[in-house]
C-alpha cells in the first residue's frame, strides 16, 4: 500500500501576481489577455466568483466582471516560484512527478524526513510553501494517484483531504461522475444519458460494456470505479509533447468554424509551450469526426518554433476544405512535439495516513 500526496497550488499565476503586488490583493485579477482580446490563462478566486476561469475569452470575462484587472503573464517568475516549491517536495522524497508548474504527485511511502503520517507531511509541506513563497496550496492524500488527485480538489482553496483505504469504496460510489479525473464534460454527459450519474452506477458496468462504449478508456473507467490505479510516480518523466484539445457539443461543419475554434486552442498550446524549456519542430492537428473517425495532420520545421506567429502560420498551412466531413467535427486538438533537446532553454495493508 502506497502513500501518495497530490499538491495543487491555488490560483497559482494569479496568486503570485497578487503576492508580488499589494495593489492586486483582494481584487479580481486575470493573467493573460486584455479587454480587446485574447484568452485568460488564470484567474484569482475573486475573479472566479464572476464565472471567470482559464481558457475563457477575455472579452467575455470583461463583460462578466467590468472591474477585472488584466496582468501580463511572467512565466520566468512562475518557474522560479515553482522550482522553490519542488525543492520543498524533494526534502521529503525523491519520488516527485510534476504535472505542471503548479501541481505534482509525491510518493512518500518511505519519507526521507518527518513523520510517517502522510497527512502530517502534507500539512508540513503546505506550511513550508506558505512560509517560503507566501502562497497557498491544497493537498490530497490517498493510496493512489487517482484518489489523491480528486482529494486535492475537495476542499479548495487551502484544502486538505484524506481518502483512507477503508473509506475509498464508499467515497467513489457517491462521487458524481463529473468529478472523476479523466472524465470530461462531454463524456460525463454521455454517461448520464446511459444512466451513469455516480461511481456506483459506473461500477455496475462490465469492462466489456465500458470498452464498447468508450474505447480503450473503458478499461480506465472500469478500474478507477473500483479504486484501482497502479500508475507509479514518474520522477524522471520526460515530456514528449504539449497538447490542447477541445470537444464540441455542436459539431463543426465549415472551415470557418474550424478556424474560429482553433484560435483559443492555438493560444493555449503556445501558453503551455512557454512554460517548458524545449524547442518543438513539429506541430500536429488532430480532428475527430462525429462518427468517431480520427485524422491527424503534421508539419515539421528544420528549426525549433520560437514565437506565436510561427505556430499560427503552421496551423494555417494544415487547414483546407478536405478536412470537412458530413458527420461534422466533434473534437479539435493541437500538439507540439519533436523537441530539440540540444537547444533546450536552460532555466530551469495497515498504513498510517
């Protein structure tokens, strides 16, 4: 039995901006975009009360909250703070798997220092993060990644939630299907139409039935409905791609529809690209049609992609009328891969829970 902690920083980018600038504290803040256009990268909790969240159009955000304050992203600063936080994690374990700048998994089954209790270690980590960065973190504790990830979201902000092995089955059965990590809004809606509203109904489905309905993801749904997740903490994981995709309730039927809906996806994939010390030489466009058939188009450059305009040009070169289908397009995605490592940007069963 393992002890896994998932640490998730609360409104990370916006909190850093508020922490660095007294004039922003207690006010609705959006990182990225402006009143004229663009996409929100992150929003403070004061802004979230107005329905503002990441990936939202900044024009819509301005209408929802006229007093919203836009600030430019400072990715070097976010990386700096993230590195400080990761160094805290490594005080307790070498088994640290960062998922992004603001969240990570830790396996503290055998901690290097501190108590044996995962809960006490999580409390200590949250305290050190506050002392050394001024920021607030939420923590989820359980015996696998799936449950630890869900637990960290239960009491946000400044949360701490534990799912004990003996309580896991009852917890999962009551969990709304939309709260399952790995089940997006569109899939959740499909499951509800199939009579699956909570983990209890999901658990009643056979593996064969789930795989027929949801493809290979059906295996994942079958396992997590039973609290099964054997994924290890990948402390030396090297990122192979950076991707963003979106599924649409109303299928896209025209090239104009594709172009307009790719715009926020392109902006988001570039925002994520800026956070990593890599240079990509390949961009790929993923399209899934209403009949679930899928196509992928890619284009590669000799030199690594540096700026947003290069991505825009490459995306445009991948688009034409041949992409259209009478079944319509239900999913669009973009990914950056084929990283040039030589030109990386240097930055940077009894268990005591």
